[in-house]
């Protein structure tokens, strides 16, 4: 899946000459936590968050001379070193950018113009959908040799039960010669397929409950 499939194209943005107070009101009115900042030619020049607004808010102990702080332009508090992505970037790669840089949103640029935005919530919802966790299903984890063809082997066993596979994830094992295959299956009772997998000599890590075999 690529970014343009999940990004919001109707971006709520603000001019760099707008005031901090205008940014605060725009966030509240549209219930957003981040605002890309553009110049008069619609070039992305910065970004501000509700946290930036809160940090800039005058303390009740401030003197009168600070009460006009919110009349300053957003360019005074915006972050100028903006991390961006392209519409054709993979969602998986963009997800790692959220993790590595600890950011809450990512403006999307194409030909140096702002064309969309995605948030950490968009990423979370997308990953849930990709994993099929929003549908009635069961999850099984199978420990296999870290060699080619293991995914196909387990998938073939599952196919014999006429069970659809919603998603597959691969995790490294503490044993470098092993890996863990995580299947989400469209069945609420995986006991039969678990029995089949174990009968073929594979170890099912989860679920691992007594009386599972059929």
C-alpha cells in the first residue's frame, strides 16, 4: 500500500504570516493537532502542533508585556526542519519514519508542493486494516526454520482446511536459525488447523493450550 491511498488531500494549513492565535483557533475549529505552514506561493515552510501552541501560551504569572504574545506570527514558533514523504512512498516505510523521528504527522509533498497529510492515527488505522485485526479472526504463531519456502509450507497446510488467511507477519526469533510466522485466519476456531500444523512437525507457539488438537 502506498501513501496516496491513505493520505488526506484536503489539508488544513495556515500562512506563515498568520498569528499564533489564528492557528490556535483554526486547530480548535477543525479538531486537528498539526498545521502545515505555507508561504504565499503555497510552499511548505514549516509545521506547528498543538503542543507548540501550549508551550507558547503565556503563564498566569507573566507580566502584561507578554499578553500580546499570541499576536506574533506562527513563523516565530513553527518547526522549519520538516520531515515529509511522497505520495508513492510505501506505508510500511513511512510508518518507520513516525517511529524513528517520534512525530505525530507527516506532510506529503509532490513536485515541492503540499498535496496531503497523514497522521499517526491514519497509520494505526491502516496497520489494523492490513493485519485484519478489525475482523472476526484468530491468530496463530508458528516457529519454523529460517529458510526459504516455510511460508508456503504452512500456507498449504492451512489451505487444506479451506480457511482464508487475512494477513501474515514474519518476526525474527531469538534463535537466528528460526523465525516466527504469524497468521491471522478467518476462523474463530483454529484448533483443527493447529493440529494439522503440529502433525506436520512444526511448533505452534500461540495459542498453546491443552486439548487444542481435533
